């Protein structure tokens, strides 16, 4: 069984929990995910099955979109409302004040990863150190925020952030940093991933739906991950064999760049790149 499942992750589950459930539903150990979601978060989790796990690096690199609720006037040790409250009672800013500080969080910025995260340091995950009462120095990481807007207040007084960002972005840290910039403190109160690359929340299925329909029936083909790249069909059997053996092949002139490569039968062979008329394999996906 090979392909991609777009799972609507439920709140309270870790991404690893979802992978474990899919392993049982798909009847295979070869399952991974692309882009961890916090347990409190819901939404799009790209789950890779079988040979599709070879596409993990590409799926993880996709731009991601989030709808996050931010609560001002409150800070916690986890940077979200599930943590231990550190400060409370700060002023809630007006929407205009929030919008005024957002530009400083646009583009290429640096974030310090939260202590309650799965990043490893010295073989231990940061959240394990944090739960033991420890704290260690973390180096800032560079991330990119493509889009950032805010609406509200909502009925409970929180505001809603709409974020499009690069991989590795911590929305909890973004909420806390915005609160710090406004001088009132803030933490994240809800999070939903609305898309990952071309995969939208409307494409996502709950685990219950996947179980009811059967995992195989819910799989999307691995080449759907590369849908934005042009397709190249190899009609020469010798050239196809050369590609399957890891060799480069010559193509007709006129095309350059990354592409999806197919056999004449329609089988998706690989993601490749063409330069000076030579097709080179980036990653193969055919059965061996």
C-alpha cells in the first residue's frame, strides 16, 4: 500500500498517535507524517504510507497555513492555554494596536523554540527536560512568515490570527512574541492547520472516516504532492530502464527544471530535474 492520507488530526492526539493509528488501519509499519502538530491542534496532517514515505522531505518543506486563537494578558510555561499560568491580568489591546505590530513578524524572522517542543538536545527532547523542571538555552531558528493577519475580538475576548509560514514555525512562539511586543503578554488558545501545500482542510478525513472507508480507498497518489510541476513521459523503454537503474538520460531540448516523470504505462517513476537536456533523478518512487 503506497500513497498519501490527508488526516484531520483530532485535538488531544499527538502526530505520533495518528501515525500509530494509521499503521493499524493500513496494516503496515511504513508510515510517517510531514510536519508535527501540537496535541491541542487540529487540522491537516499529511501522512505518508509505504514508498510515499520517501517524499517526507518534500512534504515537510511545503508552506503551511494556520488559524490560531491568541489570548492577550496571559502567559504560560507552554506558551498555550494548556500550560501553567505565569502571568495573568494584563490589558487586552485593541485590534488596531495588534495590527500595528504585525509587520515586524512578517518575512524572515528568528524564533526561539519553546521548551515544550520535540526538538532534541543532547539526546533528550526539550519537553522532557521541561517536564523535569529544567530549562536550557535554545538557539534562535530562522523561519519565514509569508502572510499574517488578525481579526476579532471573538466572543470570548480572544483574537484570531491567520498565518502562512515556512516549516519549523512555532505558532505558540509567534503568539507569545506578539504579546511581548505589545507589552501585555499572550499565549495561544487554539490552533488549526488549514492547509499544507496544496492539501486543504477540505481534503482531510477524520480517522473514523478512514477506518469506515478503508485506508487504501482514501489514499491519494504520491505524485499529487508534486502536482505543480510539469509532467514528462518516457516512451523509450531503454531510457526508462536506465532511469530505473539510477542513470541520467538525455531528453529533447527545450525543457528545464523540476518535473514529474512517468513511464508510458502511466506509472509515476520519479521526481527529476532537467538541465542542459539531461534528466537527473531527485527521488525515485517506483517499486523495486
